[in-house]
């Protein structure tokens, strides 16, 4: 039986300096976790904002450009693979969100975060379950974050051909796991994620892409806490 849709979100903040925040990329085995913060301009509405995962790639790209043009402010925050390995994916995501909000050219008065928790920051804020489909500012942030990361995966595919990154975006699909076992791990893979650890132990690194000192770096095991 399908779940009933959540009711429209009611926020007690009624001002115009509301930032929405969302992330993309907690579950993949490679690359950064990317977050975005967006303050929409009520005088320049954008039609069709929705959860980025429910939009076609063409529609996401169109809305991406409209958000950049019409939003009052937007910012991207990120944590790279080596930071994820050092901090764990949950802490890295929280830090990336904080970086996104800190980077806004306009200081928000209130922040809504997709999910069930907010970082420990100084901005008044609250989490919103399924916020990317209930709050337009979060929808906009989800689109900015996803388009940004998807394009980065296409760039990584050009650097490291054979993994299929442009198609599966770095998630642990059978295609990706098979390529890892065949080619080894790249410098952009998250070495604290167990499938990557196992490949490094059994196969090594992509075409000798790392120096001996880099190969010896060790990180705590990440057990995929709170991934997508």
C-alpha cells in the first residue's frame, strides 16, 4: 500500500531571507559529497521546482540555470573524498552544509535543511523530512547540488575511463563494483568505504595513480552511516 503524501510544510518563519539546504552524494563510493544552499527571491518565482530526483536531466538543467539567474543567493559547499575518509560521511555532510550556508552572499535569517537533523551551527534552523519535495528553497538546493555533482562525475569519467561514472554517478552498482575489481581504485575513491577498502587490498590502485606515501594512508572503516 503506497504511503500517504506528507502534508505541506508549515514554517513559523515568515520573512524572505529563508535558505533551503540539501545534499547529494552520501552513498557513492567516489568523489565529494556536495551540498547547496539557496535563498529564493519571492519577486522572481521559479515554476516547477521539485525534488531533483523526480525531474528529468533536461528539466534539472533548465531549472539549474533559472535558479542561478533568479535566486537572491546561492552557494555550494562540499567535502572531498579525503575529508570524508577522515571525518566519516555523516560529519563530512554536516560540514559541507555549513560551508554552503557560510558561502551565501546574503546572510539568511532562517535555514531549512532536508532530512531529520541540522548541523550544529549558529543559524536558526530546523530539519524538514522530505523537504526537497515540500519546500521550494530546498527543492532548488537539491537541483543545484545534483546537477553540480552529476557534472563532476562526467568529468571524472573523462579522467578515469572505464568505471561508468557518468552513468551511475559513483553509486555501488554492479557495473561500478565490477570496474573497481578490474581496474582498481582511483585517487578520488573513498578509501574508508568497505567496497573500496576491499578492492585496494585485493587489486590496488588505478594504473599506479598514487604515490607509495598516498597508498599507505589509512582511515577508519566507514559503515555507511546515514547514507542516501
